[in-house]
C-alpha cells in the first residue's frame, strides 16, 4: 500500500468527477474498482459529494453538479497550493482563467477550478482537514495525470510560472520529442524523506529528476486536428485486459486499442456518462 498523509505545495493531490446521475456513477466505479462511498453532504443539499474509498482509504471524490458553478465534463485533478486565492490570482496573471472562484468546502479545505491558456481544466486545493488522496499508486487508485497540449512552450511557461513545474523530455526513441513529464524540484526528496537541497540530476547524494515527476505531458499532434487540450487521469489496475472487460461489462466504451509501454499496459475508456479515464497495469520488464 502507498498511503499518503501529506502533499508538498505544487503536487497534484486529489481527483474527482461530477456527473448528473450519482447512483449510476457510484455503480460504475464501485463495480470497476471496488470502491465504497462516504457521502459528505447533508441530506437534501443541492448537490451530492462523496469520498470514494478503497479499503476505507480516500482515493478521490464523486458528486453531482452544484448549482451556479462551472462543471468539468470529466475527471479533474487538483494541485495542492498554500493559498487558493493567491494561486487563482497567479493563474489569471499567467494567462489562464478562474472558472469557479475560491470557495471553502467546510473544514476540508478551499478549492478553485481553473483553466490553462489553452482551456485545459484543473483544480487548486488548499488543504484543511483533507490533505488529498490517501491511497495512491496501487490497483484501484489514481496513479498519475497527463496534460495533452497543442502548445508545449506556452504550457511550460504557464505551469512553470503558476506551479513551479518544469518539463523533462522522456527518451522514447523516435517519439521522444512528443512526450515528457512535469517535474517539481524537491518532490523526490520529499518522498524519500531527504533534504530537498541534497541535489538532483544524478549528482553525488542527489536524486534523478525522474523522482521529481508529478505528471506527464503529451503533444496533441499525434491525436489529430480535432483533439482538444485537456488533462487525463489514469487509475492503476492489476490486469489491464480484465479491467477493460469489466469496464465494458459495466457500460464503458474503449477509446482505441490497449497499448504496451516499457513499464505499463494501458487502455483509455469512456464511462457510461461520458467521462474519459485511463486504466494502467504496471508491468516492468523481466530482469535480464
């Protein structure tokens, strides 16, 4: 298990999904991942919101659309910030948009929904009693998120300015120029319980930048002209093929073939109410 009790500022910490039919949403994701649900809103409230739990540990949120708010059309990732108000102002200064202004969510924290300059939506979370997802990086939990962008340089400038992220290219042979990961300096040291000033890039006593990875980034070019800039969330599964079969049984639609990478077997699906998610099986190569 990979339980988390805290997240550094600048690190994605939570995901949620808002859909009109709460019962259908919980039936699909409960059936797919084995989640149970802890409804956090009072009975009769204008919108429902629940923590999704795996073995009693929060993995994300599911809810219905609140009145008078912009509602994302799929899964949203939230990045931990020290101040939701200050971060929202930084988003606007950097050319992004604040879609829903900062608002308190009881004692849990303070939230704001934003869009980057290309329109890709993401959230900011100022933690109160909820630091973020407790269970991560295991089957049935959120593993990572990926930005699909048509303008890499603009995205680098925006997320670098607002969140302190830096793009590090991934070496994938001929496709190496189209994909990379977002790194936050010092994140790997935090996970390892080390001093963030210890160094990076494989230096003596330092950490490789891969340890600082907080998300992925992918150019939209390979997806065709109709593709839109967006964030996609990925959930871990024990067996990608079995998870795909179960998702289809529950009403999901596959979006393309299952793909093998060096470390994963992945497939993207659309849930019965139209939200897109990726299912990823961690499958490292056999030792030589």
